[in-house]
């Protein structure tokens, strides 16, 4: 919602004499980076839901393939960046 609101503000104010593109572009880039990482987290959650048995609390619980699933989660999570949720997007919440 904040990215859409900022985009609308840019569209409305872009012809103003006092409009500065730099700060607006930086803020939109920060929100795009946060949304990109959020999408990656949701894709990981979807994979977990598909591979986990229904009703299990931990990845691979009660499954001989559990070690591979845990390794997949750690590998995917370690490649994700959490820096985009700080700085301009500090307090980014869903």
C-alpha cells in the first residue's frame, strides 16, 4: 500500500518545481526490494507446505526425506537478504 501511495504521489507531483526524483526513486526501490524478498519467502513457504505432511510442525517430521527438506530450507533461507527490511523500510510489516 505504501509503494502504491508513493507512486501516486510521484505521479501527482512530478511536474512541480519542488519535485525531487532522487528521494522518491530511492524509496520506491527500497519498497520493491522488500516486496521481492517477501515474494521469495512466500515461495519458500509454499514449497514447505507442498513437501511437508499435513499437521506436522517441523519440516520433514515423520518423513525419511526430512533431512533433505531441512537442508533445502537452510539453503534457500541463507541466500535471502534481510537488509531490505531495514533502512528506509524499517518497520515494514504485513
